[in-house]
C-alpha cells in the first residue's frame, strides 16, 4: 500500500499567516492527490483535486502543487474559518490511503 | 444539488452485525463511483470500501475484507455497507462519499461496538 506522510501533524498560526502543509507519497502517484478540510464534528470537504485543481466554491487563498511523490497545500492568508484539520488522499490505486492529518490551530 | 445521507448506525455488541445505508439525491448511482470512509474518535480518516460506477469493481481495505460488503440499489438511490463480525476496532463515524475525488460527503453515522 502507498504510504502518505503528512507534515507537520499540527501547527499554530495567526490570521493572515501563510500556511504550508506537505504530503509525501511512498511511490510515484502522478498527480492523483486530493486535499480535504475537516472542521470539528463535520464531514470532510474537498479543497483540491488532481494535486492543483481548485474545487468549485473553494476560496482562491487555497492552492495545491506538486506531482510524483511530493505535494503541498498552501493557504496564502489564513482566515478564522480555516482553523481545521487537513488531510491528503491518494487515489492513484487501491487501497486508497490518507495522510494522518494536519491540525491548524490558533 | 447533490446530497448524501447516511442511516443505520448504532450500538452493537462485538461479533454482531449492522447495515449502513447512504441515500443519495441529485445524481444517479450508475454515474459515479461511491466510497465508504470511517473515522475513529479523535483519529484520522480511513478508507473502507469502494464500488465503481458500473458496479462491476469493488474494493475493500484489508481491515474489513471478508467481514464487510458494499452494495447498491439503483432503484432506491441507495448505497449500503453490510458489516459483520464487528469488533471494537470498527467503532467510529462512517461516511459515504461520491466519486473518486470523494465529493461531497454525507454527514456520517456513528457505529459503536461495545459489550
């Protein structure tokens, strides 16, 4: 199974900060990577698909980059509603695997 | 508007069974792959099972293969997860999600396995 290693596991940031979360795959997954945001007690929501495609309705301060094994989610200017946990997911093959999550805290 | 609503969670004793349902609207099941994902309390997301848009291809996580069965009823716009031989490791919130990019997700249904 492909291992997805996310870092950091948590971070503290302030409103307006630029935040970067990384996800590394244990093998080449092309650009078959998605990023999800999950707020406490809620279902996850898709932010980025295909490593860099912005999902409809998602603010432009979110962006994704990378291909192969190394991927990045960037929040250009952190907003109060962005405090949440973020996960990457590879859909290159089965079994599908998620990163362990990054909790973004104040 | 695409919506997914899960039903069927609850408290079950170890070794017991439960069937989860996910009723969808705003699209038809033959047009999309469907997924089940679970999350233990305070833990990360774990993919459980998937069914292709044709229904021909089905995949399971090693942790549930042989115990869980994913299926669908097109006429009822419903996706199912039959869970047998449950253990406390299966406790968590179970989500259904649409498509290979898992968008959108249902609100989740709680499954608790405990004596």
